[in-house]
């Protein structure tokens, strides 16, 4: 039995193999979060000729579906852990099926017409979203089960975010490159969908092996659910609401992360439009991603060091304020667009590293604190609600950009067709990439101020009988 998985040995460092295997999962999560958010709305409006508002509805519908199923998957993952001793089954199903649905999402040709194309993309993306949730919900639950150490979770999640940041660069810059590789946008999108889908699936399948180490850690209590009948849908949703009601730290952290996912989601969805219509170069989206991710790769270990010295919550606050200021400066592009935007994006990239690593390291603390005060067996419930909240943020980010485009008169087009955008639409693109995420980041500071969990709360809270 691996000693790095024993909960009673909180001081034992996690093995490098466990950390690497778990972190590779972010190749999948980073790819899924980045590429559809970056190009799917643009694919619909500028390749399939779907109206901006309709494109926003399509992207949002798939994400709403995520919100519906994530709590159910979380509760089912807890039952699977109790019944089989591992959460790996759902993770495997997600990793095996996602590449198929992901490729189908970008396989729709413009010749089918906007209506048929929109329906096909919606159905394929719904399948993609379902596969991703089957992996993501149990994946996020694993850190709370792999180690009880406050600092080891920071270390584990810090390395995960290093891979996540690299994945954002790989898919954010490499995806558009693949799209242009064939010289034809129709086959280019198909190539991008196939290659990216396979890469995402491989990352998921590798990371699923970490579930075995986590299963050893929870083995003493894993069988507690054997023989119990499965709760109904109502009870599964109520379980999530009870977790929200009893845990103030969870409510505060989730509210903060939801608003920040919305902020970063608007920037992500608007990046391709900024490249095409503000910087006047469709390929500039790759430079935007290098500007964002390059500094983040360097900054992630630094945020871990800072968190160990001053606390995760204070470091999280600092990263949030830094991102707020950097995104707000991009508003100047309304009057003076130019390459200087890359500098502001680079500063936002330093902050973004903290916005990803710190809340991910704080979530297992919240789960552990709840287990110590109310009893074990609810990690999947917490992560189901968390994943649903994250999904809402990214979904509404794309929706906000689509609404901005629709309200400012954005002109949709099919592949290879040339068009001109009105000045109001270009201004809307800039605002959705700057002042809107800055305002959302400012709002996120309100729930963050209510997060009161500290190291001694996590490591010294009394353990209650299950």
C-alpha cells in the first residue's frame, strides 16, 4: 500500500508519481475549458453563419446541462466510492467518450445551413459536456482524499495548475494553428477537433489512475455505503444544498470562484474576436495566449511560495486585485488599439496563475474541514456543486460576449466570406475583454471577504464520528 495515501500520515509528502499522474489530468480539463471557450462561439458565428445570439444560446445550453447533471454525478461518485472503493469508473467513461463527441462538435460543415448546423453542434457539444462532467467531478474530489495535509494540498494543486497553464497555452495557441494547417477552415476545424479531443482524452485516462491511490486513503470508510439504497434525484440535489447551507467557507469560496470564472470566461470567449477585429489579425489570438500563459507558467510556483508564507486566502485576494487592474487597463483599446494590449494580458497572466491554483488548493481544505466537523463521505457532493458553479461561470461568460455582440450589431458570416464590422461592435468586443471582466472580478471580492477558514481550522478541527 502506498504510504503517501494514508490519511493518518498527514506529514508524509505525496510521491512525485502521484503528483505527476494527477496533474496530467489538467491536460484534459485545460483543453476542454480553453478551446471551446475560445473558438466555439467564433466557429458558429464566423464559420457556420449562426447569429451571435443563437450561438450564445447554444454554448449556454450545453453548460446549463452540465449544471443539471454535475450534482447528480457528484452524488453517484460518492456512492461508487462506497460501493467499489474507487471513483475511477466514471473517469474512465468520460475519458473514452469525450474525444468522439469533441471531434463531432467541430465536424459540422457550413453547407448544412445555419439551423441544421446549430442543432448538430448543440447535440455534439451536449455529449462532450456530459463526458467531461463524468471525469471532472470525481477528479476534483481526489485531492481531499489523497492527503490531509494543508501544505501538501497546496503543493499538489500547484503542480496541477502548472500543467493546466501549459495546457491552456497548448490548446489556446495550438488549436488555432491546427485550424489553419489545412488552408481550409472547414477541414481545419475538423482536424483541430480530432487532435484536441484525443489529447484531452489521453490526459483524462492517465489521471484516472490517481483514483486508485485516493481509494486506498479512504478504504477504511469506503464500505460505509454498502447495502444502502441509492437516494432519489430530489435527495441528491438536496444533499448539495445542505452542503452549501452548513458550510460558510464553501459558500464564500464558491461564490468567489463562480464570479471569477465568469470574468475569465468573458475574456476567453472574446479573445478570438479581439484578435480578428481589434488587432486585425486572426492569428494574433496565439500571441494573446502566449502573453497570458508564459508569465503564468513562471508565476504558479511563486504563488505557492507566497501562499505558504501569508496564507492561501490572502494570496488569493492579491491575485484577484492584480487581475482586476490588468484587465481594466485594456479598456483603453477602445481609443488606442495596439500591441500594448499584450503587456496588460501578461500581467493578467501572472494573476491568473494564482486565480487557478489557490482556490483549487482551498477547496480540499473546505471539504476536509466539513469531514472533520460533520463526518466523511461528501467529497463528491461538494465537487459536484463546485463543478456546476464553475460551469455556470464559463457558460455565462460566453453568453455575455454573445449578448454584447448581438446588442452592438455584430455581423455573422460563413467560412471564406469577407465582412466588415460596425464600430459599435468593435467597441463591444473590447469592453467584453476588459471592463466587463474587471467589474466581475471586483464583485468577487465581496464573497471572498467572507472566507474565514485558516490553517488551524483545517488541521486542528475535531473529528466527529460519522
